[in-house]
C-alpha cells in the first residue's frame, strides 16, 4: 500500500472519539464509565461518533454488543467528514440479549476523520457504550445526533448532542466465524 506503514496487529478498531492510536485500540479514559445498562436515548435517534484513521483501512465487519434488552432494529454505518454515508448495514433486527452482533460491510477508509453512526428503532434497547457527565461533554468530543434517522440517511444532518451516551462499535478487517 505505498508508503503507508500499517501495523501488523491492527485488525480491529474500537471506534470512539478519544482514540489516539486508531487501529491499535486504546480505551476511552476521558469519556467516563463503560456501561452495560445504557438505554438508547430516543427511538430512531442516530448518534454520530468521530474517529480518525491514520493509514488506509478496509474493515469487513462492523460489530456492536447488545445489552440486557433488545427490541426492534438498528442501523450502523460510517460517514465521511461532510456527512456522506460511505457504508451502512441497513436496518437490521437486533439479536439476542447480552450478545455480540456482527454485520458484514465493505469500505476502504483513507487517512482522515470519519463518523461512526448507530441508530436504534426502540428507546428500550440497551447497548454497550460510554456515558459522559452530560450532553455537553459528549458534544465536546465531537459527537452529533440526528432525529428520525432509521434507516441511516444517505447524508447526515448533524445536530447538537442532547444525550450523554456514546455507543461502542468495533470495525474489523478480519472475518468473524
């Protein structure tokens, strides 16, 4: 891939706004507590989480972790900095509670800033993520939201964050069995 130095162990990215070494994991120490009981803020709300890619990256899976209650559908995707959807799972049914859910995607991300998006049909969905002290803190990390966004739109309409919840997602270059 040209002059890019791609780490040999960089196969999965935990997408979040605090990652300083995207592609190598890194945690989210500034965003507060990891939560297994975070209920989705509002039905059909999309949350956009910024992340930076530092070398060409071609994920084949987008993964999230269902919490204790699942209901309705979700849509997960990746947007460029201009708000153009690059890839989306489409509206998919949530699987069983307390389980990892994986969807196949195909996209190549060049170095730059992107947004991961997640939308849930039901406000009773529980999913893994981070809770911040308040919505202003989530907004300070660069997160946005959009109402009535299931399925995810072709072009995002970024609105000020009104929630303190940041969903967790993993992008992976490895196929999962």
